[in-house]
C-alpha cells in the first residue's frame, strides 16, 4: 500500500485569557499546549502525535537530527488591552542546564497599534541586580525601562535577558523557540495567573541572567518598505522573512532543508501543489499560520490580492546535534 504523503497543515487556535488580554497559540508543541491539526486526513491529531509519527518527514532530516522530536519554533498571536506582566527569557545554555528546555529567542512583529500602545524593551541605562530587584518589588521598574510607541509593521528581535512587556491597545505576532520559559519579573500590582507563569519562574530565579546594560534599538528599517523580500531575523534558531506577495512564488523546499511556516499578516494566499495528479489548493487567510512539511518538494505560494503580507519562518542547517534533545 502506497504511503500517504504529508500536506500543508493548518491548526486550531489555543487561546488563553488573562487580565491584560489574550495569548493565542497559532502553533505549539509544548505538551501542556499542543495544537490540533485542523484539516485533511490528519485532522484531530495533536501536533505532538504528528511529530512522533512522521518525524523528519515533517521538519527535514537536518532539523530532526539536531532537535529530535521537539518541533523547534512556536507562533503566538498576542492581543493586549491592559499591561502584560514584565517578563524575561533565558539564554539557551541556562535553559537547557537548569530546566531541560530550549531557550526563548523571540521576534515581536506589530500587527496593529492603538494610540496608547507602548512596548517596554530593556533598560534606559546600565543598572544592576539590586536596583532591578527593589524596583520590581515596589512596582517602580517602569522608570528604568525603555518605552517605545510602536506602529504597525515594526518588528523587534528580543534577545535573552532583555526584560519586555506591552501595554495599551496592541496586537503582536510572536515567533519564538518552542519553550515555556518566560520568567515573571513584575505584575504591576496585579495578581499574576499561574496559568501564564510557573510560580518557580520568578524574579529571584532570573536575576543572574538578566541583561542589565542599556538597551539600544536595532537600526532596522520599517518592515513594509523597500525590497518585497526582507529578512527580519536570521539566527541559528530560526530565520524569519517578510514577503510582500504580489505575484505567485514557486518555492523549492529542498533548498531550505527544512519545513516552512507561513503566517499571513494581511490579505490571503494559498499553497498550491500537485497531489495524485491534480492541483490541490490549501488556503491561508489573514491571522492563520500554515506548516508546509519538508516532505513537500515544491509548490506555488499564490496571493489572492497584491497587498498580501506573509512572514516565512525556516531553520538553516545545523551541524552538531543538540545533546539534550537528541536523547
């Protein structure tokens, strides 16, 4: 019997409500948060089950050899209406040695920003653990933080150790490593949900990996300007590229040696490929994320209008396997 071929996968959203807004997982493989396949013959299976069964057919041989059965990235849609708790994530070495998890490199892409929207990113000046600890305890930490008035289309690579939060009326797309390791530094006097933060991941545990140096905004251009293909983040953990999709693109996935994630920011598109001798169309609407498995050798990415914006996430080949994840 001929083995069924994998196909582009969309997922059911997993939404968590908090006092400050909502966290919606568009794609997650975290165990306690595990996306369900939405369409096709794999519909109803958890993403973890798909990974356990199809492994390198999903992510590609090189990615599988390095990360094993852990899918390496996750995607969230964050809607803020208040002020989210101040948080920070550790570097990869700290994450693996202490918690047996991946680190938490992050990209925040601004989907929409109201007039009162603000991002708090790193410190205005050099500081130290003592000052940060006391300021978090008494709630005055905001006076030490950089405050940015964001606009639609801005993006921020949030490095390990950099405290960050969002407030006001703002929507963000977060692409990060697959990890639950956000540490809560300050709840701004509000009760912090244990569903959002593990109580053991708090201020005291984060003091030795916080980056206390003054934060400088990266000199990045407005992400809608210039070249229709713009690389936003290119790090070993993942690469994110903005596509201003006006015409169909023919994608040869073999050149990536990886799965490809497409997150539609604006407009709509479809992935089109040959299945059993016929052209199959897999729709991708605004707000959705689609995983094209590495097993799909080539396909067309076709916009429905000329104003379609898509974030493409891939992983570059790695040479050495991860000692923890390959166990």
